């Protein structure tokens, strides 16, 4: 994208014959496009993808990163549901489901590479687990999945389950600069919620909030008013207003969301910095080239309004069109009826029209992100160097806050009172590999000492970690 003088963005095409990348921001969608374009960036051009993020957001790698932090900081990471990796943990999950209980336990099965609710199932028995894994690996023996504890007591809106799509801008990975969009989506199920028992276990449109699943249900309601708290898709601001009217502390609720996002980004950065390509581009080179990315975090609220992280989307849908079906009398649920379409987006004849809810939420997310990138690029052009590594100073924090001035984004520093976690974050900001390795080594040694105190025959050992070459300015880190 290239910015016009009067403040709008216009799309420009790349010269495919010469491989030239035009414009100030190169917006790509697929991981292959990102790999091709990143090496063609010119001075002060930014790519709208961070190398390694596509792999990181798959369900198994994300679960590995989050589970690691849950072990070390269980109180701070309560928002992450109990999650197993499959097939590696299949015996553990099978035993867990086979334990005798008064009521069955429910897990949610998710293919690692799945999206839009594809392949997601609720399971309660060992046979359910084995059947889903068998069906998955029939398509590809290398396929992986996760099994996650199902939140059986969600917070409901008029009896309906819903989740939140929260947009997060990662402007820089090192030093970590994360911005949280104050506008987002509330995705409501088409059927009223029932506990996952009996036949209700198989009613996906009562348990799964994906638009792609619910849009074909007869109960799906299109809302044309972004400020209304009705419809199957709503804005985040309309939900916040309703919660306030119902007597909930929305300030405290938003702070909980902020904490979930900041800790999730910290855990993801730790794993991303194990990828050589990500390390190379994490800190912007001196010529101003850089990477940023808009992520979509899906959060589910429990009955006490505590947010729980479900997944992180590397490529959240930024489409603003919805599918409006035509009923048997020729009536539509939209404001007007353009040309009738019979594509696979809906099983009924339908038409496509901009959804006001999507327009409001996604314009705030994408427009705000592009404006902050423009401000960062302009600052580099004026001679301002990139932020130094290490914990930000008061002046740097103020600059990070000012960057989002007038936009529906807010700067999001690390949200925790845990001194050990803060120390890890500071080490990561200074020298990511050395910080992670020192921290892990210390944790392992402390654990070994605790074991030895209980059992004197326990043999202490010193854990070994890969060594790294780090230059004095921490601008280049390579694994050896």
C-alpha cells in the first residue's frame, strides 16, 4: 500500500516481471507470499507479516509455548485451558477420559492446522478421541491436533454462548511493542446454549461461535446497527456498554483482557525467537525495513467474566462482507437486494453485502495499524533510530503511547506483578536467547535441588542448552 497526500491509502501492484515491490507497506496473506516478498523489501518498506508467526499460531506450537509458561507461572496463566498435544499425548488423554466420574468430562478436539471450525468436535469418551484421530490421520498421517478442556459454564448473552475476536497489532517483536485494539467482534452462537450432554453435545451451532458455521443456521440474525446489543455478530464496544449497564465493572474486565493479551504475546515471543528467520527480522535493520502483523485472539468468558484464550489467528478474516440468504418468499435479511448469488458461501440463494459490524471493527483494526506503521516509517525518515533493546524507559513508553494517539489502539506493556516473570521479560528484551536459556537453566536447577532435598539419593545434573553468538548491540543473534 502507498499513502496519498490527503491521508487515504491506495493499492499498488507489484511488477511481477522484475520482482519489484512498490509502496510503503507490502500486505500479504499467505505464508509463501511472505517468504517471497520479505527478501525483496526496499529501504523503509514494511511487510505485514512477521516470519515464523504462521507456524507459531498453529494450535500445537501455540499449546507447547503456553503449556511451558503454565508450568512455570501457573497463577498468571490460568487463562489458558488445560491442553494436550496429539498424537504425542493420546495415551494420557485416553486415561483422563476413562476415569470414572459422576458426570462425563468434555474436551474439545481441534486439528492443528484447522480454521473456521473445520474438524472441531466435542468429545467425552476414549472412543470419541480415537475416532477423531483416526479420521484426521486418514487424510494425512502427519496431521496433529490438540485436545483442550471445554469450558462448560460460559458467560451467556440472553442464553447464548459467544466469544470475542480481539485484534492485536505486533508493531515490533524486539523490543516487543504490542498494541491492543479497543474495537473488536462479539460472535454469538445461533442456538441457545445447553450443557454438552446427550444430543446437545452434537449441536455445533450452540457450542462453536465460528461465523462460517453459524451463518447457515435459520436463527442467525444480521444486525445493521454497530451500537446495538442484538444480532449474531456485534461490536466489542456494544458489549462493553451492555456489561456496564448490567452493573459489571468494565474497567476491571478490560484490564483482565489486557493481561491475557500481554502474557500471551510474551509466551509467543519466547518461542518465536527459536526460529532463525524470525530472529533475523525481529529487530529492524538500519535501513528501516521491518515487519508487523495484525493478529486475532479468540477469547471465551467464563461465568465470572474471566477471559480464557482459545487460540491465536495468524490470518484473521478482514473481509467486511456478509452472506444474506433469500427466503422462500424472495425476502432478504439485508438492507437491499443486489444480484442473487448461488456460490458455496451459503446453501440458499443469497447475496453479498457489507456488514456494518465488520466495517466498524475491521476498519479500526486495519486502519489504525496502517496509521501507526506510517508514523513509524515517517519517524525513521526524519532520522529517529529504532527503539533500543531492553526494558523501555519512561520516555520510550511515552513515545509508544503517543504513537496510538487518536486511534482505537492502546499501547500494551507487560501486565504482571510477578517479579520473576518481569525479570524474564526484561532479559528477553535485552538479549532474547541468553535471557530464555539462563531463565530455563535456573528453573531446572531449582527444581532439581527441591527433588534432592526430598530424596538425598537423587542425582543432580546440569541441564545443557545450545550456545549462541550475540553481538554487543544485540542486533544479530545466531544459534550455534
